[in-house]
């Protein structure tokens, strides 16, 4: 799982190159059932996210929008190690098949009823924290493009497990075992510059050394680590309304 092949200039080109023997993307039953073994698990890359989430909550954040949060994996894991506010709302945004699975799982697991689900990114409007860990590489739009579409931008952006290349951006095709996925590697400088243009100030940056991306037979486009970062909207920004 996780092996990539080919380098492409667009999502469409990567999708066209994916074998037809399996579905494309996560919006199907088998993919929705993945990762259950990660419920309650914490990895080294989680700790910077937990630190900055705790900072945001301490400063009054109460609505977390978890983009690509699957069935609530981060919520369940963090709730077992952090004291989350009783009035917290944690909303996962994912594809419909995963959302349906997450809602069913929450009926049994989330006794506090703080966990909610949606397939509509526009519901991120008004969120205090946009939290995303390992999702952005599957989206056709960049994070900056997504956020710029919101009438009211989240004050905090917490990003983790992001593949960045120092020289260029490109797409590849990833096998996740149950499906093939067009997979975006973003240009390092471009990712941060786009968010700065929206008025976000970078608070921190870290490396996910336990995560790598091997593009078959192509060392130039393979990555030996992923990245994470925390941002906060500058209140003096023109776009910070």
C-alpha cells in the first residue's frame, strides 16, 4: 500500500493513467472500511498537531473542521490523550461513503456527541480551526484554493502529513490496496506562499520523518519525509474578515 507510479502534470492525466482493475479514490465501501486499526493510535507526527490544537482551544477555538478526517480517526485518538472542551464541535469532511461509515461508527463510539460529519466543504465557513492530516494530496484543489472559496476563513490552519517537493509540483498515481488515487505532490515554496497571500502567518513547521513517498523507479520525484505546519490568520489582513 502507498506505492506510487508515474509523474503527471494534472489530476486528469494521473486519473487516466490509473489501472481500471480497481476503483478510483476513496468514495466506495472498501476504502471506507480502511484504517480502523488506527483508532486510538498516536504517532510521532501527531504531537505537533496536538500542541497547536491545544493552543487554539486555550484561546477560545471551539469548532474544528477536520478535512479528510475519515471516520474521525484524529478525534478519537486525541480525545483519549487530551482534555477536550465539553462544548467542542469536531466536524469531519470526507467523501460520502466514508461519511456514512463514520456516522454509524460514531453512534457507538462518540458518547459525547461532539463528532459530526459532512461531505460539503462549504460548511468550513465559520470554523475556528481547519485541521487536515494526510488529505490534501488527494484533492484536485489546493488548500489555498479551498480556503479562498469560504466567505469566512478559519482563524487557524493545522496541516500534517503533507508531501512537498523542493523544486516542483506534480501528480502521481498511488495504490492504496483497495483503489488507485491521483496523488498530488506540491511545490514547497508555492504551498506556503499561497497561504501567505490569503493572510495566514506561519507559526511553526515540522517534518514527518516516519512518512515517505516512493515513486517507482524515480528517485528524483520520491520523498523521504513529509511535512506539517501551523498557521493563524493575521487580523490585519485584508482577507481576514
